């Protein structure tokens, strides 16, 4: 079995990286989801139904979802840290310039968080406008979960290519490594 897996990973290196990236994404999603539930329903439970008095959050369309906004921002931050660490070392085995990698990753994450926070707020607003609310005015657990899953998985579309080719690019082969790889291929 191990030889079969090793053969598969050697023959389908890019596919194997994608599989590992997906596993890291699911793992960080589970962590993010649990952190979101903890903060949304426990830590910030007293904030449910309260309005955010913040122009950035108002711009994102989540002014009436204080508990969800704070919980999401904290959970997303934790989830992205877990994903970065797993992908840097396990998925891509990156050894490139750490500072460059972290800076580009942080920019990608900030943009992703703002896009997904805005989208989540917009979708929660639609759910609330369609009557999917609890007695306290917060969106029901079911619709909150569906919207959460959608807004967490959507960034996969742009985060894989960015992480694979920009943040953790393939190491450049030395002339000796290229010659050795070519000799093995023949």
C-alpha cells in the first residue's frame, strides 16, 4: 500500500498537492467552524441582535449582525493561520523567503476576509428579509450554517492558485537537480 501511495504521489505530484491542500482546507475549516460556533453562540451571545456602530462593518453590510461579524472575523483569522501553517510545511514543503510569503499571504487573507464578510453579511440580510430569524432577530442556525459553509469554501477558487504559484512557489531546480531529474525520466 505504501509503495502504491508513493508511486501515486510521484506520478501525480500536482494532484497530490491539490489533495493535501484540500485536506488542509477541510482541517482549517473544521477549526474555523468550531471557533465561529464558540464565539457566535457562547462568547458573543449577549451581542445577538445588536447593531455594529462601525463604518467598515456597515460598509460590509453586517451592521445588524454584531455577534456574527465578530465571531466570523476571529474564526477566519484562526482558520487562515492553521491553513497557512499546514500548507507551507505539509502541502507545498515551502522553503522560500518566509517574510515575502507571510506578507503576500496576509494581503490575500485580508482581501478574502473582507470579500467573504461582505458576502456573508449580504446573504444573512437576505435570509433575515425572508423571515429566517429567531425571536431575538438573529438568523436561524440552519441558514447561518449554510451561509457560513458557502462563504468559507468560495475562496478556495483563488487561494489555491495564489498559494501554489505565488505564496509558496515551486523551488527552482539547480542545474544538477534538473540533470538528475532528466536522467531518471529517461
